[in-house]
C-alpha cells in the first residue's frame, strides 16, 4: 500500500500535466491542436481518470483503516521562518478527492456533447483540467497557507471559466464580479491567517487550534480577539461558498458554460468553503461565538437562497440560488458542530446538484434547437414545458435529483438533510425551524422548476412569450443586441443566422451527455444509504478531529428519527403539493398570488435587492472615490510638486543675475550645505 | 588577483556600444542582432561568474575588485556584490537583454537607440555593483542621460514634457544624494568614499536623521514614493515598450536597492526612527496608487500607477525589522521587475495594434488577438499576486514579516496590515476591469474598422515566455530565489534590529528571563544532587 501513498501527489499533478501540455500546444500550435478536438479531450479525460483510480484506491485503503499520511518539503524560508508544503491523505481528503474526481470525470464526458459545436472546445478542456488539478491540490493541503494558495487558484479557474465566452458582456461582468467578491473574502482569510500565525506561530490546523485554546484559557489572548481572528478566516468560506452577504457572485457565475456550473459552482469549488471550515474545526470548535456566527450565517443563507429561488425564471439561476441555499445548510451544520452531517450533505449535494445542473444543460441544449442560441430564451422556463416527452432520460434524472434535493426518502438528500436538521434541533430549535421551513420552500421551488420544464404543454414555439422575454431582456442592456453571440457557438451567428434552429421540437441530448446524467443518478439515489441514522458508516469514517464517535454506542432512537424525519418529509410534501396545485394542475393561479403579495414577490424577484445595494454602495462608491483620488493626484499632488519645481527654477533664474554662472552657484550651495551639515553635526553629535 | 568579472560585465556593453557607430548597417538589422548578441553574451558572463564564484552562504560582499582611481580623493573603482545586489544584477542582465529583443520594431535612429540601451546595460549593473559612494553618485547620474534621451526622442506626443519632468525630478533628488554622501565622506577624521568605511563611521543621532532624510528624498523619487511619484505616470505614458521594460523592471528597483543599501544598511539608528514613516508611506502608496490606477482611462498610466502601488510593499518590507519582511522586500523588487516588465511589454504590443491607449476606444479585441489576450491575462493575474507566481510569495512574505514583527505595537500592526490588505482587494478590481474593457465584450466596430488587429508574433510570445519562466519558477518554489540572498538579508536584519531600542530591551529581558528559567530548572535538581 505504501507506494500508493508515496505517489499520491500524482493525483493533482496528472490533470495539471494534461492542462499544461494541451495549453502549451494551444499557444504554440493553435490551429493544429484545435483541430484534434476529441484527441485532446480523451487525453485530458485519461489524466483525470488516472487521478480517479488513485483516489478510489486511497479511499479504499483509508476505509480499511490505513493511518493518515503526511509528506511535506520546505517551500520557503527566511531566517528562522520555515514554511512547508506537501500533501496529506486522511479520511477527509480521501473522501473529497473521490468526490472531486468522480464529478470532474463525468462532467468532462458531458462536456464533449455540450461543447461539441464550440470553437474553443479544447481550451475549455484545458481550463477544466486546470481547475480539477487546483481543486485536488486544495483538498490534500496540509496547512492553511497551502489551502489559501489553491483557494486562489480555483478562484482563478472559476474566473477564466465564467468568462469563457468572453465576447458576451454579461459573462465579462460576471467573471470580474466573481473574482472581486471572492477577493473580499480572501482579504478576511488572509488577515485571519496572519493573525492566527502571529499568535500561534503555526499554519497547521491542529497546532493552531490547540495553541489558540491554550492562549485563550491562560488569558494571554482575550476570547474576543480569538473570535475575531476566526471570523476573519470564516470570511473566506463566506465568499467561496456564496454565503450571505457575499453570495452575489454565484448566480451571475451562471453565465459560464453549464458543465462548469455543475462542476465548479455546484459540486466542488463552492463546497471548498465548507471543506475549509471542516479543516479549521480545531480552531473554531472551542470558540462558541464563531460557531454561532457560522450557524446563523448558514441558516440565513439557506433561507434567503430558497426564497429567491422561488421566483427565478432562468432555470440555471434558479438552480444557483438553490445551491446557495443548500450550501447554507452545510455551513449551518458546521456551525452547530455537526461536522459529519455537514460533510455528508456536501457529498450527497455534490452528486445530485451536479446532476441537476447537467440536466438543465441538457434542457438548454435541447431548447437551443428550437429558440436559437440566445440564453435569454433558451434558459427561460416560461418557454419550456412538456419536455418530458422529448427528453425522457433528462426528465427522469432531473426528477430523481429533484426528489433528492427535496429530502424524500430514500433519496440521498433525505438522509443528509435530516441529519443536519436533527443535530441543529439539539443545538438550537430556532435554527432547526429555519432549516425546516427552508426544506418546505425547497420542495416547492424545485417542483415548480420540474413542472414548468418537463410537464404541461411545450411553449417554446410561442412567439408572443419570446417577444416579451426579448423585450424584457433588452431593457437593462442598452447597447448589447439581445441576439448576442449565443451559448453554443459564438461565431455561428456570423454565417447563417437562424438557419438551423427552426426545428419545432427539442430532442434528447447525445449519449455523451445523457450517460453522465444516468451515472450521477445512481449516487443521487443510493449514496445516502451510507449515512442512515441506524447504521452511519459515513460518520464513523468522517468525524471531527479529536471527536470520539459516540453515535455508534448511544443507540438509535426510532421515535426521534421518525419525528424529525417525518416533520421534514411532511413539509417537503406540503411544498410539493402546492407546486402540483399551482404548476401541474393549475388549480391555483400563481399570478393571483403574486398580485396579493406584490412587495414580497418583488423582494424575492429582485434578489432581496442585494445587487442594487452593492452597486450603489460599493461599485459606484469605489469608482467615485477612485476618480476623486485621481483628481487629487493630478491637480494637487502633481500640481504642488510641479509648482515647487517651477518656483525653484524662477528663483534660480533670478539668482542667476547675482552670479557669474549657474555651475558655480550650485557648487557654492553644495559647499555651503555640506559645511552646514558638518557644523551642525559637530555641535550636536 | 581573480578575473575582474564585474568590471568586465559593466564595461563590455559600454565598449560594445562605442563600436556601434562604425558597424555598417542597413535598416537597423545588423545593429539589433549585434546588440542582442552583446546582451546575451554579457548575461551569460554574469551567470557564469555568479555560478562559479558566488557563495550563497556568505552574507558579505563577493567578487570584490578595487582599483585606486584618484588617490587624492581616495576615489576607488570598487565593485562587489552581495545577496542584495546579486539578484538585481541578474535581473538587469535579463530584462535589458529582453528589452533589446522587444526593441525589434524600432526604426527611428536604430543605432542611437541601441547605443543608449547598451550604455544603460552597463550603467545599471554598475549602480548595483559599485561600492564607492562617489562612484555610486556618478553612475546614478550618468544613468539618467540615456533614459532622458530614450524618452525624449522615441516617446509619444508629450515626450518632451515627460522627459524634462523625469530629469528634473531625478536630478533634483540626486542633489540630496550628493549632499548626504559628501557629508558622510568628510565627517570625522578620515576622508573616504568607501561604503563599508562610511557605514562604520559613528555619526551623531541628529546627523544620521538628516542624512537619512536626504537619501530618502532621492530614493523616494526613484522608487517612487508618494508624493514624489508623479513623474512616473508621465514618463511611462510617453515611453516606448523597451524603455517601459527598463523603467519598470530596473530603474524603480534602483530606488529600493539604494534605500536598503544606504538608508537601512548605513544609517541603522535613523532607520529605527524613520521606519514607521516608511510603513505609512508604503500604505499610502499601495492604497492611493491603486485607487488612482482604477480611475485612470489611459492604459499606460494605469499600469504605471499599479507599479507605484506594488512598490509600497517594498517599503513595508524594509521597515518590518524581520528576516521575512526584508526577504519579501527583495523578492517583491525582483518579482515586480519581471511582472512589471512583462505587463508593460504587453501594453506596448497592444498599442502597436490598436494605436490608442484609451480604454474607451478599445473593447472586444480579444477575439482577434487571442494570444495577446491570454498573455495579458496571465501577466495581470501575476500582478494581482495570484499564487503560483512570484508576486504572491513576495506579498505573502511581507505580510507575514510585518505582522510577526516585534518592533511595532499591536494596534499599529493591525492598522497597517488591514490597510495593506485593502490593496489586495483593489488590485484585482483595476486589473480585471482593465482586461474586461480591453478584451472582453463584443468587438468595438469603430476600432476594428480602421485597425488591423493581428495576433502576437512568435517574438512577442517568446519574450513573455522568458519572463514567465522565472515568475512561475519563483512562485512554485520560492526557495530557489530566497536562498540566494537569505544570508545577506538575515545579517542586515540582525544589524537593524540591534538599533531598535525596544527590541534590544526585549532581548535583554528575554535573556534574563531565560536565565531565571534556567536557574529555576536547575534549582529543583539541586536537592536530588545533595541527597
């Protein structure tokens, strides 16, 4: 078994190698490499495949009880300071590697179908591979600095992939927004990291944790400061995992191609925040203030995400808010100390949400045949409906995902969400109530999405709705033509606009796209069974460092399970029934309800007005401040120094008449000044 | 006596430059190959000399040469390098050679252009290598002339204004160097210009402060430090790409180098007093310049302000009184030399195609120039301190060095670190919005209608690849660079720390603590011994 651990560093290196080789090829021999589309894809798939095999082998070995493995080299040093980098293989990292590699592998297969018409097919694979490498590097990091490094790198990959279709203005804005918002979080993470290093002298998680606890206990550091430092670190996950109030980038990030929405913005990168909280658990767990902040941030985010998701019409935006909401659950779980439950939900969510996103991509792919490559039309649920007929595989898998996220047993989401709710009830019933209510809203909006997309009549050919949507979309974007270069092939429009999207009905996507859907459906149904409360293998395997697994001993309480599980299933069913009444049977008219609660509706539709608020406060504010500073620089600073120079020149000019030449004059000044210095120093020194 | 490696590398380019006028040339083709060869040969000599002669573990000067020049003045031609100057000398060789390659399209008076480039080559190495104060002043001044000419002949529309401003600012600053160094030379019993001897003279506290202030003004102009920075955006706004590379890559580093060598190295007592000022100015540089850069609509000025912002970190590192901080300051200089040169080169390359520097007149050019787009993206990411590249390591070490520094109170450190970290947020804002405005979005029809936007040629890709190699190398494994100068910065820092009163007091304290602890540890054992 040892060689496997010795060479475990290859897991992140394989995809890096793939990305580097293909990337260099793209730079050096652009046209030739671009022509070998599927060859490159197969190459990159095989590198991630290699990582996948190794990751599974490592997980197996860890399940067999192999002890944790750590290897590091000295990376930077100055004087007495030493910083090492390396990799660690323990239960958590082995699990995360398997999640990342499986989802990445399936998403890469899917990409072949989804991006088949895109000119930049090879570039997309390169970025995907680079991302996988960074993400794998993140999960094996043994210390906080290394996590920070890869944290930034996955952020960069996310930036590149959101801005993948760089000729589309919304994509350009979204990628910048994502990067900058994440930098705000990283600002906190960096400060927290520095502060923790200052007081503990280490970047290792458990050493930081134990030393910080000692410092607080001995009174050398006030608990307030310790809490502040930890909250600063938590800002990192707040941005990366799209928690309130830094969640604003994630919905916009949907401007990127759908495969990356599934991989980065649902399954892996956004979960990195939860992963970091898990790694930082030794530091956080003894600071009740931080744990409370984490828990309430998560609960608020879960609720907010769900309430916004209700009114979204863009299928991807709806799923994005649902992701925010589900991430809120995970963070809340971490905050109440439900370490295992939070990571369990991370795993189940990674599979079913990746599947939902890929499903939405498949829907968009099908819709584009009918409405053309216009995201405004192709992603809008008001134009969908009845797709189950045309896309049986997509609709079935989407239904499975919907059931899973709604927490219907025995699908995966039920077990993990129930675990979180049960543990938060123990910690604080108020948190449980928020989570429970959110579960109901989740069921409602997910089935609203499912029904509007797959049931009823197909509305894609309805010209009036189309025109309405286009008109609505044109209002905010004044200079961009609504028929901007489309989702699938930006250059298709240049030759033959509208030639081939006159098909009147959508078709099921090719096998490369449906296969990953079917493959992901399996864990979406079954993976929850490893964490059932009566036989919780998952939590035995993944538990907080230092925590003794007591779940196994303290027996299983059927009554408690039935009450907790029953109540969450109950509210889920209420949500589903409501969705059926409103969107399947149309017994209740949604429009009527909207009229009744116009303010609330608008509040949700406008995403709680966060974007507007941030735009006024930060975007416009910083621009104004920058312009003022520039004015000051130009008029006052430059002006003053120029004026001084001018004045000196003038005085030099006037003095010239008293002297027989400038050179002597300067020499005299120099001499006088030197003399002055010497005299002054002689007197004082 | 050993072979005079440093003198050779200083004089070779200058001598080669003197031969330029007699080289037969048509259309500048021979001249550029000639200059490039000279640059490469000189760079190769540098590498060979350092590889065979330089010992990383020694903190002091190496490859020392000293010849008496003017005996009466005790003026000596003395050169040598230590860990502080050696990386910068290498950087000079590297960047200047690449700048020669970047100057390929220059058609106006090529002979004069390459003549000046080669003169600068030798002059810049000399600035980092000379160990004699008067000589330092001379080469520092001589260095200005080629830059002035390069700006005023090959610059943009307002080149004369920019060149004059440049010469006035820097020459005005140099006056203070002369004043301070003459004072130092004539102080005390002996007249000497040797830097080591000058550093050993026992100046009074007040005089030290005056001297420090004098040097500081001169180097503040060069680095540049707020409020003496305004020449830089003008000079950058008008310069051509190769001159940009030299300005950003090397000339700014001369200020930082001299600040460490003279202000910190020779006047440590004054440094202890001035250090908080340096830190504050460093923050002002970081935040102020970043905001100005964000508001700039002119591409070259934007990057120029980003240079100023990045130089702020150097100041904080110098004033941190920790090994880490000092090491980070040197690292940041080298790193910014590489990143700044690459960014400015790309700005030049973009300008060659769009013929405008105003961001409003660009937009969507990424579609026709994907290679320039990707290179620009990579270099911008390097500049905003993305991990895996050198800028990140430099900024991280400076942050770590300053926040663990024991020379400052906690409140001050918190204040400084938070404000400096604001720069970490601002940098991506202005760099990424710059990228967005140039490359992203739909094509700007007005621009594409009258400009042929051709993608990067292999020469340009090659230059960026050369610059990226060390940027990535240092970013992935920083020890490769820090090892070179660690011994020097360590000895320098310990000397600096010895002149901070609070630190000395702390050390005494901890010594006595250790003593009592030691006796306490021994004490319980005593009974067992007697028993």
